[in-house]
């Protein structure tokens, strides 16, 4: 009985669910491997690329509307100051949100 309880405890600790972190605001949200793989497959990229270019819905919406990263951060009260290049913004917009006929 003792080993059964220990086995169950060790199983619950080793599989922590992955978290997505927005590269613009730094906010995180829980996710799962199946979701990550599905998103990566839809975009024709690796899970690693998806995770590295993940941005939240509100961020993507504002960037698509032409706002700068600085404006988006200010509006969403982000405390992150990590530089985001124009190339990164293009990747963020390509990887996140609905696909517009494989743009």
C-alpha cells in the first residue's frame, strides 16, 4: 500500500502542464501538448517555433491594427521590456491568430 501511494504521488509531480508565455506582454496561460502540436501543424512549423512566437489574442489584434509593441505593452499594462524586432512581429502575426489563406 505504501508504494502505491508513492507511485501515484511521483506521477502527479513529473507531468506539469506546459505554459504558453506571450512574447510581448509576458502573460502566461496553461496549455497542453495536443493543442501545441495542433497549432504547429496548422501553421506548418515546429512546436518550438510556435511557443517562441506565441502572443495572446489581444496582442495579435492590436499588432494587426498597426499598433507598435510599445503601445500594445502600455495599453495592456505589460511589465516586460524584452526587445521585439520587426522581424519578430512578422513571425508573431504569421504564427498567431486565424490563418488568412496561408499568408
